C-alpha cells in the first residue's frame, strides 16, 4: 500500500479532513493501492513546516502533496520544493481551469507547472440590506466608491455605536489582522502596486499604495472593524448576522443560496445579504482573484501517484465539489456560470467583479512579502489598539517592509 | 470521595500517562473537560509574554481537535489580562452565547501558561459548580503541561548540546581553510535550520571585512568573495556590528530573524558570522541564539586555527623570500605529475635553472642584492609559466621547474621566453658604478619519457644539461637529448643574446676570478661562449620571442 501524506489547510474547519476524505472516495476506487492520509495544518504552521522540511529533510519529513495559498507557489517553486507536474503527468492541460489563474500555476521564469488551482475566492463587499434600508442608504451609490463606503460607515456608526459583539465591518482575516490579500484591492484602487513590472523591486511604499493601505486601516482606526481579537469575545461575522459589512471572497452557499433545490427563494439572513463589487478608488475599481493550489512536493517517494491525486482533486468536478463545501468559488468557467443558483443579484455582482479581477504577480518573493507585510501591519495594528497610531508610523513600517522585500528580491536574482 | 474530587482524580491519572507531548496532552485534556462539563467547542491559548498575546493552539469540538491560529492581543486594562495574570479566576460572557475563560496556571509557576476557553452554544449557562470544576481542571492540566514543556525544553537543550558536540568534531576533522569553513557553515545551517549562514573575515591590516563563504537554504555553498566592506563606522551595518558602533534602527527591526555573531580571538575581532531567516521569516529561537553566541568563541577559534594552519602550511610549503614552492612541496607534486604522465602516457619536461655567477654577486654586492636578484628571477618565472607548470626553489639559487604535458618544443618555447624576460631584469645597485645589475640564467632541460622515466633520472639529466651550458658560456638553455661527450652536435648552440649590449663593466668576474663572461652585470662576450656542440640548445638567442 502506498501511503501519501497530504498537508491541507483548514478550509472547512473541523470537517476539513472528512470533506477531503469524502472527495477522495472515487480516487481510492481508481487507485486501490494508494492511501491518502490528510493532515490539517493552520496557515502559519504550514509555512513553517514547509520551510523546516526544505531546510532539514532528514529531521522533518516532507508531505507528498500539499495545499498552498496562491501567494506561496512562486516562493516554494523558486526554492525547488515543488515538482513540475507536467513531467509527472504529461496529460495536464491548463485549459481546464480559469485562464486568469495560470500565473499562480507557474514557477517564475520557467515553463514548469508547479501547482494546479483547487478553489478560488473573489473579493466583493457583502452588506446587510436591512441595515442599509433602515439608514436610507442605497448600496449602488453608497458603496460604489471607497469614499462612499467610508461615509456610509460613518453614518451607520453614528446610529449603531459600538457594540461588543457586533461590528460594522467584519474582519475577513481569520486572525483579525491584515494580510496581502486584504490590502491588494484597496492598494490597486488607489493606483498603487506591490511590485515593479519586472518583479525586481517592491512598490508598496509609494504614495498611492500608502494611501490605499491607509484607507483600509481607517476601518480599524475608527473602531468599525474588530482588531486582533481584542476583547476575547467570540466575534461572529456577517454570515452569522453580527456585522453590517464584510469584504469576502467566499460564497457560503448554506447562507446565501438557500435550499439545495435552487428554485426556492432564499429566506432568513441569507435574503438580507447583498453584495456589490469592491468599492472603486481614485484610480480604478479592481478586486483580487485568489486561489488555493495543489502541488506535489519534491522528494516524494510516490511522486507520480501524488501527481495523479493532485490531478484528481483539482479536476473541475472534484474542485467544484470542494469549493461548495468550503464556501469558495470554483476554478472552471463552466462551474462558475451555474454557481449562484437562485441568487441572480449575487451572480451579477460576482460576474462584474470577475471582469475587474486581478491576480497577484508570480514573483519569487511573494510568499515572503506576505509575511513581511503581515509583520509590519501587526505593529501598526498594535499601535491602533493602544490608541497611539499615527500615519507616520504606518509609513515607516511600510518603508522598512519594502526595503526588506527589496533585499530579499535581490537574493533571488 | 465527592464527585468533583473523583473527576479530578481520574483527570489527574489520565494526564499523567508517560511521554505525552504538549499537544497530545492538551488534546486529551480538552476532550475530558468537554465531556465532564458539557462544553463545546473548547480552545486553548498560550501566553506569549514578549508579544503580549494569547496565541491559540488547539480547538476541540464534537470529538475532533484542530490546530488553530488566532491571537488575542491584550491590554493591561482588559479583564482577560487580569485572568491571565492571576487577578481573576474565571471570566464569563453571555453574548453571543455562553463563554467561559479559565486560566491555565498553577501555583508552581510564576508566569501564566495561558487560558482555556469553553463555550456552550446551546443550552443553559454554566453553573457555579461547573465553572469551579473547569478552573480546577485547567489547573491540573496546567501542571501537566508545565511538566511536558519542561521535558521538551530539556530535550531541545540536549539536542542542542549534542549538535554542538557534533559540530566541534566537525571543526576538528579538517584543517584546510576552505574545508573547515565549509563544514562549519553547513553544520550550523543544517543543525539550527537557518535560511542562510554567511562568514565574513577581517583582513590582515584590519581595514576591510571580506566575504568568505555562505550556505544557502538548501545547504549549497555560496562564494562571497565579491563582497567587501570598509571597517569604518557608518559605512555598512556589518561594520557597525563588528565595531559595536550605533547603527540605524533597521537592525532592531530584524532582530528576530537575523543574528550577528562577531568572532573574537584574544580580544581581536577576526570576523563576523551572520545567520538569518529572512526568507522563511521564522523567528530565531532564543535558546538557539544564546547557544550560538556562547559557541561563537569556539567558532572563532576554529576559523582562526584553520587560517593559521594554512599560513603555517604555506610557510612550510613556500619559500618566504621568493614565494616559490619549496622542495618538500615539489616532491609531493612531482609524484602526482609523474603518476599522471605514466597513467595517461603524457610527456613532461623538467628544467633546472641556475642564476649565473650567483655566488659572485653575493660576494661582490652583498646578500641583499643577491636576494633581490633571486626575487626578480622568481617573479619572472611565476609570471611566465602556464597554469599547470610548477616551479620550486630547490636550494640556494637553483630553481626547478616542472612542465607537465610538455614536449621538447614546448619546453624550448617556455625556457626561451624565460630567458628573454630574465635578461630584461635590472637590479638596482646604487653603490655600484653602473648602478644596476643585469642577471642571466642557465637552464638544463630533460624530458619524459625520452630522457628518463624516473624523477631522479630527469633531475640527473637536466643537471647534466645545465652543467653543459654552464661550461659553454652560460646565459642559455641546453636540452639533454642523448647527450654524451662524443655526441655534441655542432651548430645547435646559439650565442647568448645581449652579449653585446654593454653591461656593467664592473662585473665580479675579473676581481673574483670568475670567468670572463660574467653575467653579474658585465657583458658576456659573444665569442667567449664558443660552443658548437653539446646538447641541443639555442634557446635564448637574438631576443626573439618564440
């Protein structure tokens, strides 16, 4: 029996391993001599575990396959941790998946296919219709631009005030912090960039990027978005009825799409939730298309079997099934079309957003940039928490972070 | 026994199973607590005193546990802070459902371990008794966790010590600088799992910090020779670290992921070792940093010893005056080349070079001038050989040159060039009339396998050829090719170049009784050399470059 170890992210919480297990039933029938053992790891622990395995493979055994965020592929691909799937499974054609996701599949500067898309997220602004109705705010106008959105928040905050378990804007970050995925849309909206076009220099310290980050930080500085798990209270999000707004790339079908038949009208909380494309900034209206990718790790004893498993999981039908379970979006155009069931309003929003979507560039230092930025932002958020935040502090942190990333980029040359 | 005591007793017994790692212990603890108090989900948080955060470790729900990551940043004014630091025993909330926090602490520790969070999404609020029980369970769990942590710390410490023992053995295993450095750096990178390890050395005058070698994330050696920094305050952060001068605040920013280890031997800073996790952004473990800092002295000694050894090696292998390899080194090398020549049927030539009238130069002008002449000749030799050729100072003024893979014609070419270049030497002799001294040499050449198939045979034959040229006018080259007294081949010897170029008339020859044709600055007469026969020679005439 060939046992494959699969390191997966906790996309479906406690049910992750079970969900993947269910998905693999057909694979097990096709490959009865292959057993897949799923180990669920949190985000930070997975990053550390992959690096430990890279640096000291004798002491830290590597998995056979791994689920990674789209921001990590270029970094680990560059360091030689991921197999070229085209070699292991020559039948792979990237046509099966959304062409927009191709940058996430490739090693920087090489033709290798180092990962395949599994499920995606596309950031939009969800809102509570009933709350806006009560305040007399029309989402099409009030939430179309970033200024409009901030003004709406101000108005609503005046009405609702501060409540312990209800926040105006739920934090999409699972650690109540700020990440690259959170910052990308506002940075782009304000005309900023993260990297130069040749991928050799960081640009997020430039004025436009700074203004984008600063605008997003306003949500936290004003107390509209919860911060760093501050109170210790369990904070529920908009899909649990505890926020008026939420930036999210997900589509939790159980809440939004209603009963499985698809013909019945959505009731309850789901019916109260609408969505608009990410608010536009002075420069443009853009949102981020992110994904989770599947890869085979170099050094796997059963690399071909692992590649077959990756191919199986990533194929549109299995991928869509998984996306459905975790509240994500599918990676194939065909599946995307029929995804929203009875929610024509949301389908329109997502289709519109898709037209404005952008991926992060496949720069070797992308994964590291994510970590560096998070560290910098944590310092800023700490200052907000302690009510000692000043914009100069943000600027300083961003400049340092950019310098650090530039140095790391130079190592990759 | 009361029900509570009974529950606690059983809990205590289960947690005391041997060899449980912290995570397993926590998992077991949460499962038991969940069943006993009917709470679901549960989560454990550990206190990070440096960052002032509660860091979530594990969640438990419906019979399953999941490693999770969530941080709760605490301010001193918050109730949760008081819970963590002993000011409160229990903290509960009722919105959005029942939530209970109890401290993970026990009387034996000064610092809190963390907190447990218990929830009851549906059903009644936790009773007072349940809250008390939860706090008692947490206390029991904390005690066991503390023990498990201590065990893990001890294991880690043991591992570090064993790593250092291994590394020490590595240091002792090789003394060649390159090998030593490579082993040291790779050993540190692998054992302590750094992204990069880089070594910089202070140059001899103490002016510059030079890159030596680095190891990357995959354990591959990187050449850092292109890097060089002036050791002046403010020039570069590496210089500031080594000079202990205040640097910009960026160093502070990276203190979690970059470790600078100045290498000091007998109060002298000899280098800088830099270890970083800039790519992985993994914070350097504090205990690893301490251990490496205390080990830095040994690393410094190892690096210094290796360099010293190489210097001593060089001293014993190289002549300090001429920088030519010494006989000892030559003997080693010639064996290797002979083996190669035999194995691959390759030709080889051996040249013996002798400075003409060297004794007279010393006697007339002093040993300093003699040394200068020797240095100049050596310089010319080293600058005009092929990469594979091997010169050596055999003794006194005698220099041997091994020419691997060289046939007779190639040997002629090389020796001809040497002769020409050496003839251009002008050694300043301020106190002499001509103010300078010209130098000439005589060379005898033997080839393998034609002249001999042994080293001793080659030396002997080359010596014979040298003797021949010495007795036939000097300032030339003779090839041993079937040389015998009766087989002198006429017309093959060509006059020495520069014979009519007007040299120092004050040659030592006349006064010292040396032959007329002295090269100690005087012209060697063209006819004096005579010589129509002898071994093939003729190299060095007319000053033409071969």
